[in-house]
C-alpha cells in the first residue's frame, strides 16, 4: 500500500514539474518587460527595440520598456541580462558582436556566448557596403583589390577599431589575396564615413542607414555589399560573394535573446509574439525597408544555427587578421 502511495505521489510531482514550463509561458507576462539595449538611445538598435517594445506592449497588455545600458562593447548589458531570472521579463536586443565577435576579442567574458543567452529570433540583417571616395578609380571591388596589389599599403581603409567587421574583412582579403591595405582607426563609424567622404582614406564599410544618404548624394561610391543578398535600397550593388570573395563577411544582424535557462515553451511564446510584431506590414515599411534591412524573423533553432555559422566565418577572419584577445 505504502509503495503504491509513493509511486502515485512521484507521478503527481513529475506531472507538476513537466506542466510548469507551459504554465509559466501561459502566465507570461505578469509584470513590466524590459528590453535591454547595449547601445545609446537613437541608434539603429535602439530604434528597432522601441518599435518592437511598442508592438509587444499592445499585444501583451503589459508595459514593455527599453533600457539603454551602454559600455564595454555590449558586455555590461549582456551580463545584466544573463544574470536575470529566465522568466521572459528581461530580454536583450543586440547585434552580432555580442555573441560572435566578443568571444575573439576578450580573453574572459562575464557571460558565456553559448549558454548565457537563449536565442529567440534574428529580427533583421543587412550587409555593410564597401564605400569609396568618388576619386578612387576602381568601380568594382576586384579593381580595388588589384589597386592594392599594384601599390602595397597605399589604399587606406577606415574602421572603428581592431576586431571590427571592417578590420577583419580587409585583413582577411589582404592575407588571402596577397595584398596590403593601410588600416586607419576612428572613434566610431560616423567619423570613418566622414574620412571617406573627405578623401582622408579611400575606403570603408558602412550600413545603408549610415551611408545611404551619402551614396544617393554621390559623396561616396558603393563597390559591393557584404551580406548574403543584395540591398533592397541599392539593388544594383553586387555582394562580395558575387564579386569573387565568398570567404569573408561584412554585415550586421539584429537579434532578440532571453536569459539562458528560459524554458523552450517560453522561448517559443516570445518567438511567436516577436515575429508576429515585426512581420506586420506597417512595421516592415517603417523600420525595416527604409533602413536597408532585410527582414529575417527566423526560428530559435535557425537563429542558433546562423550564430554558429557566423562564428566559423569570423574565426577564420580573426586568424587572418592576427587579432589577439585582450
């Protein structure tokens, strides 16, 4: 008799345990949801986060607020999210360096890029344009590389620092193609673009949001775009792969994460609601297309696979650029 009672109690406990995940997902959200953004207010990540927060707040009937936690290359914000309860009330909206590039730039991170965050969805992505000053004779990226071959160290490119996508891409190409570029660093992408416009350097990489106006005004010339597909704003610009350089990447993606340990049911609920919001025609027309972004809205599994693929490509570029973690 006692044995039957024990097993009945055990089965009841296990049933409660397995039911807890779906119940928590169904009860979510029960209070204000915070979307942590590791970058300053007004930037592209912040604008996207606030648009998403507005849509989710209407959908959930609970306040969804954006908090800008800047500093240390997104590390401070990410550590805060990683340490938060995995109940969905604290989320992270960031770009790829947080879980891809940072692992190669820092010897020790206060979070594990593989385990501390649960991928929900990649909202959007965009290749960065390779832009040159109009005085540069090259009209294709291959012609630019050949110019560097003929004049080693004479073609200067701007980046916002060691380990950035521009730095890794140009150095990977230099090593693979046996050419030499001159690397000039600036305090941010805006001054790097200004340097290209003024002719202080010949080339850099920038998003459509940052450089689109300059391209349209003829102040810079786009030679290629570093994403997987062409821009919907400048469809005549070929990808780097089409130009003959498929082994490098020059792009950015915007992704939503929960703290690691969030249940599969909760992640699925967050994915369903977030993707429903960003797929709305008015959202795409206002926050995706005008900024030269490509809507992705993939599944958590697809997002995790994309991160793994990016890590592999980045590892090769880091090796080529001889970047050492600090």
